[in-house]
């Protein structure tokens, strides 16, 4: 049983933590107790972001369309694997180069059809390491091979990988990204949230600016929130703000990013 205690300075904390194996929902409920009443209003954050970006209308124009998780169910497995691979190859690389070369990637990887890729012999994959149509990164090529199997397996179980994603609760992104990181290849960190956003699943990103804004608003998390505890706090707080504002998770995280740090020019910003 959880008990709330106070230390000598009067701050509340949880003495008895729930087991790490407990559900994400249970962990989020725990952190609600220690976070409630300590956070800045999201309206304050939104007003600051609007002021930095030239007004409410200007800010709204930077948020992009509202994602519809249900629509992801209609995506074919090859488009999902393609987006997954695009995100992996773009990580730490110049995005414009990946975009320019992507038609060559599509040809080289057989249209990213998982059922074709899983039956390709070792020679096929070895030859890709010298294929000038793509960025020749052996680890990322291996990741496409592994993820083709991952997508094919989940698709067979759920009638499509998109259906699997669409059925995942929208208020448990950290559970979904943990699953993708564990069972997929090279989908850790922000790679899974970026991938989800690319295919139209409403996701927040824990970029440097987003984390800084969360900490500035009063959320007690590390500068690089990677622990289960910190991620559960983030999820709970964003769930609260979504309920409070009606904004999507993507819009919440964009507004957070726009509210703090270097105030980049709006021109050229990617949704």
C-alpha cells in the first residue's frame, strides 16, 4: 500500500514505491499524488509561447494538423516500415539528405514490404552496404532487416501493424514507446516518438526544449528523463494538460518547446 510522508522540510514524497512491473497506469496514479498542485498552469505556458512567436494566431499556425490515431489502422505495413526506417536513418544525420535519397531507399529495400524482406538471403543485405542509392550505414541496414520481422510478426497477430498501434491507449505513449524500443531495433530515445508522429499517431517529443519547459513549470524530472519514474511523471502531467486544454499531445509538446530557450524564427520549422 502507498503511503504519503513528509520530510523535515515539509515536502511530500512516496515512501513505498510500487513494483517496477506494475502497469503504466498504476505508476501514473502514484505520481499524480506528488505532482498535483505544484505545476504551472498550461495557459501561462501557452501565453509565453504566443508572445515569443508573434501572437496567438502565429503560434496556432506553427502547431500543424491534429493527429488521428484511429487513422493509423489503415496504413499498410510497407508504409509503416518505410517511416520506421526513415526515422532511424535520419537520426543524427542531415534530414534533407535522407529525404532527397528516399526514392532510392524505396527501390533498394524492395518498397519496404516486410513479407518480401524477411525472406531475403544474407547476400541481399550485405550488398546493401555498398549500394549508392542509400546511406550505407550497416547498423541501420541491419535495423531494417530486424524491424521487417518485427512488423511482420505484429501484423500477423493484429491484422496489421497499424491496427496494433491504433488500438494502443493514447494516454500511454510511454508504454508504447517502451514496447517499440524493446521489441524493435534502434527505436530507443526519441526515435519511436518521432516515428509515431510521422505516421499520424499523436505523440509528444522529449526534446531538450520540451524537457526544459516541463522542469521550468515545476515537474521534478531529470534533465534527460529516462527512468520509469520520470517518464511516468511526464505522461501524467501531459495527460492532465490534455484534459485541461483539449489540445493534442503533439500540440502540447510543440507549445512547450516554443515557450523556452532559443527563440528560433518560424520560417523553416518542421511540423
